């Protein structure tokens, strides 16, 4: 074979083969790139699926994919069952809090109160990193409940002019401030002319004074005349314990929303409230405070879970079922309740929540 004759042909053939290979390589690259683009909407779609909490149980890698994808994380932060997802996977909250857009969705989420019930400090990092979101919090319908779960949130709101102004105009601003005498300076920063009575402030500062005041026969009348007094005495364990046994507690609680939660902050006082008769009366007079106490105090939740009229109680207060199921001991007691089937029929996903504590 003469190399001089065949070399050009081989060269031409080589060029053709190389071009073909290059074209094929480019085709595969484009196809692979296309597959990557197709995979992106899949994780975004998964993040918005209504049954996402159930999917996450069966696929341990799915949450990693969502948290690692910017748009999917944003979709997750708007999920209607975000509170359940965070309860089962707390690390999702941290990722959401660090992402500007997702953090904004979190603070505007309709279930914000439920999220804060089990993670009261979850907004601290969000507001420290994104202080502008304090105004979104001040405008949230559940801002009053949010401050109850974490009174320190008032600091972030007070330090933001727009948020402070909006909260000052809240119809329950005075009630919010009266419930937290220890944060008075921050409420005053929102509304400069706001004041609390001297008796309230003394009861907050001095344990002996609080104990003296709560034991007086005129305490019921004084609570009506001195905003914040009932909450101020609850700062001190012995005074809160006496108030838990006060013969007119139901009447006092009816005038002071969330008072039950303030009393229950002290373990010994909380144990007094665990009596089923007390529970019935307090739930009727102070439903917000009672629900808060069940959410944050396992012992009270476990006692309520054994209440013979539980099915009737949670019919009007469905949030109580979720709070009971959150605590392991209470969830097990609920699972053994004679009317569990009836209760579960009205509360989707309850079986799953209770089963979580059986593992």
C-alpha cells in the first residue's frame, strides 16, 4: 500500500470520525444538561406536595434535596403543613431561617403560632439576620400569641420603627404589655406614653410583695384596678402556687387571657392545675392560656390525655390534640384512651403523630 496515495483519505476519514465523535459528545452533554433541568422542577414539585410529611418519612434523602435547592426551600417554607414538617425535622427550620426569601415566608406563615409552640426561639436568629422582617411579624395575625411564646420578640419589633409603630396601633397592645411587665421598656419604645401601675411593678420586682398581694382578700378587686398585676405575681413560684389554688382563679383567668400559661410556668403550680376539675374550668375561662400550657408542659398534657371527656373537649379545641400528641408520654396516654378512635376520626394524621412516640 502506498502511503502517499492513502494518507489524505485516512486523514479525511479521521476528520469525519473526530467530528462525529465530537458531535455525539456534544449531544450527550446537551442531553445530560437537559436531564438536569428536568430534575430541578421535580424537587420543587415535591417540596409543594400536600403529602410531603408522609413522603419524608419514606425517603430520607428527599429533605436533603429540598434543603439544598433554593427554589424548593422557598416552596417548603410556604407549605401548609410546615409546622408538622418542622416538628418531625427541626433542621428544616434552621435552613429556612438562613435563607432570606424562605425566612420571609416563614414569618408570614399562617401556622406560625403552631411552629413557635414547640420552637419558641426559632425567630431569634431570623430577626437578628433579617431585622426588616420584624415589621412582617408585627403585622402577623398571631403576633400576640408569638409574643406569648417568646416575649423577647418584642425587642426586635421595638427596634424597627415601622414594626414598633404598627404594634403600637394593635387593638390589644395594652393587654400584651400588661402581660409582660419585665419587658415594659420595649413596649414603651413602641408607645412612649404607656405605663403600668406601681403596684404591678412592685409585684414584678419583689417576691415578698407579690406573695403578700396575692394572699389578700382584695386581690380579685386589685387585679381589675391594676393592669398586669395578675401576671406580675406569677413571676414568683410561691405566689404562682397560691394563685393556682385561689378560690376565684376561674374568674380571674376569665379576665386575663393566657394567665393559665403564666401560672403553669412553675412546675409545682402546674401540678395543681392538672386536676381534671381545674382543667375543665380553666379551659372554659382561659382557652388561650390553657392551650399554651398544654403545648409547653408535658405533665399537664399527659393528665389531659386521660381526661374522661377528652373527645368532647377537643371537639371545640382541636389544637389540644396536636399539643397532646407532641409529648411522648401524653401521646401514649392518648393512644390508650377509650375514645381514641373517635378522636382520631376528626384529626387527620393523628395516628402518625402518636406512632412516632412508639418507636
